[in-house]
C-alpha cells in the first residue's frame, strides 16, 4: 500500500510476556515464566496417532511422528527440577529429572510424548511430557503437564528437528476475536509488514481528521457560497462505528503492534457517542451496510447524512460552524453535504451494487457531483470531488468478498470527503485481512 508521503520485529522475552496479555494469568499462577522451544505432535500429519498402529519410536530416522516447533512458548509453575539418581547394573548411575508445569490458555493443548528444550539452558537437554491434565484457575483453562528428562544427546535433538513440519511463534497478544497466541512463523513476519502498512494508513487518517479539542474526527473546510462561512462536519454515525469496532479509536492492530513489535505509538481516545446515535440508527446507514455486506439489504437506501447544526451565533465568533450527522436518511435534508459528500454519487452506487470496477486510467481523477437539491451551492467542489477510483475499487472488492490488492492502493494525504468516509472502511477491511493471516 502506498501513501504519497511513509521497527523491525523484535523477539520478546519472558519479562514482556508478563507485561503483556499473559500478565493476568501470570498473576494467578504467581510463579516465574520459563520460555521453551516446544515440539508438539501434529496429529493430522502423524497417521499413527489415530490408533491404527502403535508408535515404537518417537524420535529416529524410522519414526513416523511429525512435530510442529513452537518458539518462545511460556510454561509456568516450574519451581525446580527434581533430580533422582538410580543405579543400573549395565550402565551404572543414571540421572532422572522430573517436574511439572502449566501451559497457558490460548497457546497449545499439549500431548503426551511432546518434547521441549528450555531456552538459555547452559546444558541443552530434551524433556518429554509424560502426563497432561486440565486445571481451571479463575475460569481460565490451564493445562498441567508432568515431564521428565529424555536425553542430553545433541544428535537426538538434531533428529527431532528433522521431524518438524511447521514452525510457529508465540505472540504476546492476538488480533481481534481470535485469541490464539501461537501463529505460524511465516505468517508472523507477513503480519509485521501488513501491520506497518496499516499503521501508516491509520496515522494518515488521524493526522488529517482527528481533532483534539473535540476528541473525535472532523471533516474541516467546506465553504458555503451562500453565506461565505467555513463549515466543519462530525459524522456521529461514523464515530460510533469506529468506536464499537475498535477502529482507530482503541485500535486492535495498534494494540497488537505495541505488545508484539515493541512500537512506541500514541493511542487515540474518544468517548462513546451512544448518547447521540442508537444501534438501529447506525445499522441503517450506508457505512454500516457496506461493512455488513448483506446483499439482501439495499446498500444505498440510507445514504444521505442528516445534519444537526450548532447555534450559528456561536459560529460567528469562533468561525467554526459545525454540522453533526446523527443519522442517515433516504432524502437530502439540504445541509452542506446534500450532494452526498459527493462520495455516494450515483455512478459509485451503481458500480458498488453491480460489482463494476473503475478502469485503471480513471484513477485519481477529479469528479464534481451535481447537488441533490438546489438549496446549497459549493465553492470548493474540486476538493470535494477528488475521486480516488483506486480506493473506491478496494471498497467494491470488500463489499463483494473479493481479494484486495493491498500493495497497489494509493492514498493522498489531503483532506477530502473521500478520505474521511472511505479510509475507515478500508481499515476495517484491512484489519479483517490481517486477522485472516493470523488464523
């Protein structure tokens, strides 16, 4: 994705796990965290796990067992390793280390005969899980494991790594509703690249529209030819959609970046607009219906923003005439956005409903819509009418559940109604895409 203006991934260690999402469960367990490289039996790739035949050799050139390697998996509750020494007539003294630990929720479900190696151990040793049992602590589903020393032979560990099919990483937090903290290594680094792009777009949007005085997003700069005053707009419906979906406001991707990539980012805060916009009003808007992608509903049935104007006596003194969009209606109510911004022009609506993309050569052209009523005229229609067909095509693709070419979306750092209304939809779609990579 290109913005016409633009920390590498850091491996996090145990202290960052305690500070991140695992802090709650770490407090419950109240024991130090140990990070391990964990070798988890893959039951789908290991046919013998289905009970067709016994496994004679879990590690070895003839073994049929396939593992997934999980880096930085935290295990808690290991206070000490109990050392037992036994004497065998043939091999003499043997050492045996035994202990128990706890696997955190949202990571893995351990199997017997899984293996792991403690990170930072002076003498590398391979441990095997001998028993598992579920333990619920404050409604959190932990798994307790018993394990013992399996081998100190480096060749054994090399052979185990040869039986690894996929590699995974343990993250500090997850994105969205999918709470798994273990994701494929390749996907993790792919997510890093997309998260950076996402944050660039988020920063672009906030720099253009976030107003610290009102703690919300304002479209600023429409001058009415009728009275010569400069007007500003706050779309309360858009505000509620962003607040309810943790989009830009308390943004989930920003939280993920802070916890997993050690990025120092400034959050944007805003109160909930529930007092002004109820859920049903929000769901009637064209904004919500595009996100909902329910083709049984007419997407542009309610496309006209219905405005509430602040007392003009105040605006005369501070120069800030503000319209508040508290709903979307079927008819224009003659506010300054009565030509639908002109984001929701008839051509765009026709293309959106029929999945007709703009041609490449049309991209970034200027478009001036004729007003839907004759009560207001515009003097800055060229700015209002900047038509980024590249961005519009992405919205059309989202509405029709098609893949979006994220690398080739071009955004201009300019205050336009197109950016004000369409970039939040783009961010919603982009976050959905990133969550899909995690899964």
